């Protein structure tokens, strides 16, 4: 019993963090690994031959059987339509050949069902069978007779080529295509501009707000509560609020800017690239500055007042106290605040999606919105996954740059 208690005492910390590790593995690590897997394949749901992940060539047996059944069905229709006996006999011969071809394919693949793995020799033999099928049908419709469903027959027969599923493993081609995609470069630049301006403004305004909330004054609790209201509002709701304010026909802000001469007319605010991006940044700064202030306020409250009192006795004014005491001791909190807000701003989606939808003309489209359109509008999950990994790499670089620039010591250093 003592040994068991001693074991639990030594390993209690590991047991306590086990649930957190399991959750991280399930909801963070596994999705990342899945994205990494898809990124190396040309995975497209809108393409029947690329709607799965195939390392080797495969053959779609259900589609093949269905196609041969439809071919036989249309041949029966043609047999009842043609007027010459030799054409009718030729159709009967084709039907028999189709049965033989279908059986030959089944024999090649050992009568397996579903999506069947096929080697190169099997695929080549199946291609020869498909060519023979097309030749037979083309010879049929070359005859001088009356036919009813030529277009439907040829369209159905073309599905035999679709049954052959080649490997869609493309290695690093998705990443190479991303580096050459001008839209990726543009959306990434828009995202970086949005992130840099909004996070900088939020840091400055958040620090000012945190300093105000940290002062001993009457009604400090009320000020802290009211200042957090914008952050408490859901982003989609806040975006709709700002959309009404920016509306060119009835929006208050658009009308005020127009009357002040900042913009030529009220409708220009959301119909120009610069105006729309500025409007998005303003809405994001209003929404998330309180969050930045809350993180910085936590750092300010752990700075001992005795340091300020000692510096005052030494003749240091407020500016020197801020420069030599507040900022150095606030570095860890600034790092956390910058990391959280930069990562959040870099993957901005809902604010832009609701406010502008990426418009006008895609000029405010972020990299997240473009990745969403690629993956869910175009169903190009392989290319979209590669784009998401590029975003993750960019986030890692930004995080590393923050740590080095602020010179904050990490745990264990």
C-alpha cells in the first residue's frame, strides 16, 4: 500500500495533466495531422476521381457495374428503334461483348467489390477494354440507321474512364502552387496589414486604458465593467452593428465622415478598398482593445507600489517611472497580450466575413476567408489544407519573433 501511495505521490502531477493532454491530442494535434495529410494530395470533392486519398491506382467497381448496366439498357432501347436487321444483330453482338468485358474486369480484380486497388498491368488491361467498348459503340452509331439515344449512350460510356482512379498524391505541389498563387500573396499581405495596424493600435490604446483602470479612483469597478462591454459582444453581432453604422444610405459614421470631408460621399466608405479596410480595422480595435487592456491590467497589478514610491524619492517623474519600471516589468504581460491578439488577428474571419465578405472585389479578403472559399466553396481540401499549414508556419514565425524581440525568458531558460 505504501508503494502505491508513493507511486501516486511521485506521479500525481502527470496524472493531473493527463486529461488536458488527451484533449489537446484530440482537438489540436489530430486535426493538424489530418491537415498535413490532406496537404500532400490533390483532394477535391467536386472531382469524382479525386474525392478520396489514394496512394495507389484504384478502380471503382460499383460505378463500373452501374455503367455497364446503363449501356445494356440503352442498347435495348436502340434495338427497338433501329430499322435494319444487320444493325439489330450487331447490337445483340455488342451486348454479348459488353457482358464479356464486364466479366473480364471482375476477373482481373478477383471479383472484389467497392473501390479496388489495382496495379499498373490491371489498369492497362482495363484501359484496353474501355477502348474496345468505345470502338464498338462508335462503330454502331456510324451505321446508316435510326438511333434514339446516341448522346446519352456515349455520355454513359465515358464513365468507364472515370472508374479508373489514379493516385492523387502530389507531394509538395500544393505548396509550390501556393507560392505562385497571386491571390494567396495578396490576401496574405492584406492579413498582415490588418494584423499589424490593429494590434499596434490595440496595444497603445489598451495600455492607456489599463493604466487608467489601474489607478486608485472613485468608480474604478464601474469603469472596468463598462470598458469590457465591447469585448463581451459576439464578433458577428459587433460586425452587424458596425455594418449598420457604415451603411452608405443610413449609417451615422458614413454620414459624419462624408460631412467632415474625410470621404467624398457616404457610399464611398465601404465601396473602396482603403475605406473598407479602414472600417474593418476600426471595428476590430473597438472590439478587442478591452481584451488587450485586461491582459495588461493583470500585469500592472503585480508591480509593487514600493518601486514607484522609491523612484519618486529619487526624483523620477511619471515618464521615467513608466519607461524604467512599468515597461520592463510589464514585458511578460505585453508578450502574452501581443501573442494572443496577433494570433487572433492573423486568423481573422468572422469580422471580415460579416462586415464586407472580403469585398469590394476581394480587396479586404483575408487569408482565412480565401482558405475557407477554397475548401468549402471549391471543395479543394488538399490545396486549402496546404494553405492552412502555411498560415500555421507564419503564426509560428510571428510568435518566435515576438519572443526574441521582447527578450522574454522562457520557462527553463
